[in-house]
C-alpha cells in the first residue's frame, strides 16, 4: 500500500513524533502532562487546558464504532475506490478516524473494532512505515 504524507516542511513536532512510533507499528496517543487528557490527531497544545507539555502513551488498539462513510471518489490517485473510513471511540476517550478493512455493509454503530497495522510505502521518498486501520473482530 502507498501512503501520501504531508510535506515534511509542514509537519509539526507532534506529527513527526507520531510517525516515529508508527514506523515500528505502534500508534501512540498524546496525553496532556497537566490535565491528563488524551488527544488525537497530534497537536502542539492541549485543547482542554492549553498546556504545551505532553507524553506519548500506547493506545489499547480498540474502539467502538461511532460512524463511518464509504467514499466512491479518490482524493489521492493511489487510493482504490470504494473505501471506507470509520470513526471509533477508543477506551482512552479519543474518537479515532482510520480506514476500515472489512465488509462495510456489515458495519453497525457500537461494533467493536481493533487496529491493525499494515506495511506502507510513502509516495514522496519511497520510505516505509505502518498504516493503522480499523478492522472487525
Ligand atoms: Zn490539558
């Protein structure tokens, strides 16, 4: 699978740290060092208390389906259509959006999903990483 990566000059410190964990097949969530709130996607400030200090913590790798959408038009040429994106609530309290692997026609709100990590290659420099995606259990 090929991944599109935002231009490196635009990547924030938090983005770069997230990708450094993904290379090893691990999705970590930022956790505010002050109020302990989790957040995703990566951001430089806590939206709850505006603290700029955080730690990275491993996610449980599971969630409960809140919603999903199936796209029939690709926004990047390397993506095959149709594809489905799921938003699932993690035990850490973060709604996490990711591609879905499986039969989208069988999805239901409240379904239990788990993260899977697949090999991926970047379209900009040919580097590799892991891609996290939701799948049904
Ligand atoms: Zn905070």
